[in-house]
C-alpha cells in the first residue's frame, strides 16, 4: 500500500528537496499539480484532500490558506507545514521528535505537524535539555549566533551566489541585525526559555551546512557545573536518538586542525552537538545540514512517524 503525498509549493527549495527524497521511495505516490494551476485554490483543495500527507512549502500567509483547505470531515490527511506559521501553536505538533520523551508519540498521532526552522532546531536541541534538567534557568539571557550556507535564503539567494562575479558574496555576511529573526518565537517557546535569545545569523559563501553557537558562563547556571558536566547531561538526554550525536568533550578530536567544520553534517539528517570551553566559560555548538535536519530531512522524518514507517527510512545518518 502506497502513501499519497502532495507538495503544495513544490517548486521552492524545500519542496524540491522533499520531492528528491520521495522520488527514491516505492512506498510513496507523489500527487503533482500542473504548473499553470499551482496557485489555483480549487485544484490545491482537491489534491490536499485526496492526499494522505500534504507538505506545505509556502510563505506563512499561503500556508495558513492551504491549511484551511482541509475539509472539515477529512480525518485522514496529515498536514506537515514547513513555514513559520504554526510552530508555536499548541494545536500543531512541533516536528522535533527528539524534543521530549512524549514528542515522538504526539507526532505519530497528530494531523497537524509544524517542521522547525533550521536555526531553531540547532538552538533548541542544544539548550532545551539543559533547561528541562534545571541546569539553565528559564529566565536565562541566551546569546547565540548561527553561520549557515546560502541555500537557506531560497532560490533567489542561491542564484545570486551561483552566478558569481560579486566579490561581496565571498565573505561571511551577518543579517537580521534588527534582532527580530523569524525563528525567535519558537527558539524561546520550544527551548523552555521565558524570552528569546539575542541571536545573529550569518550567511557564508557555501551552499549548505549550519552551526549555532550558544554562550554560557558558570555563574549563569542554576547550580555548579563544569562544561564536562554539560556534555554528560546532553549525552544522557540523547543517548538513544538515531539522529542526534553528542560529541565527546575534546576539542582537538572535534576540530579540523583547530577549525570547526560547519559542513560536516551535509547530506545527512544528523545533528552533532558539541561543548567547548573551560571552567570559566563555555559554548554549545549544534551542527546540521540546513536542507536536511534543518528543513526537508526533518519534514520526511515527520512524515515517517505520521505514516508508521521506520523513522529513518530514506534518511542518512
């Protein structure tokens, strides 16, 4: 028996990557919409309600419209949204099965799943266990930055970088310096913090790969702990997770001649979490593929749970 899948927004970066994942699977039938009718509400309504799974790879406003097209009596279709529209809503399951022990089961039962943002996934998975375990207080003033490949900017940014000829694109470029990045609400809500971090993302001259670094001082913690204790706490929390690797507290073996490789998780659905530092100050660093665990790979992981498939089907570790 095959699962019928519709991708609303099939021509965007995330939609194309989801289609690439699905095209390798024999248990999936992809329902395609004619290019000329991509914005036709009635055609989209029909395909959404015919599908077992609908992925929404759309801007927030259009995602809300598409979600509203599910018929009131349709109890079959599972909607998996990749926008920021529903990520902090309690009636949508947040698409991080590793978040808590109950999250995976909730996703198996949910009809509405919100795929996390790429920066948010890395931040939340590295901070939430520390908050849940009482080591980091909920009123912690978090400071973090992210460096990410240019594919996170979508088709227009990809085209700009791949066209070449612009020397400005050869250096890293901080952005969202108004400190109102769209991932901030979920970064606070899903990590258990009372307020969002001070967060600055940086785009680099490479296609994909992402690493979020969060800063800590021992006097900010709720109890005395060394960075090795933090690493132990994260390792215990994620001990049985397929896609989360907590690396040993050993900077030399985790680095490449002293440098950190942002792209080492590319082409996987894996996230690597590190703790670097000393007894005076330390950081967590969470690394993933922003098109994999940070977007389309996460969406496929959500789908696998929703349809009762093996969670890692079609995904690389």
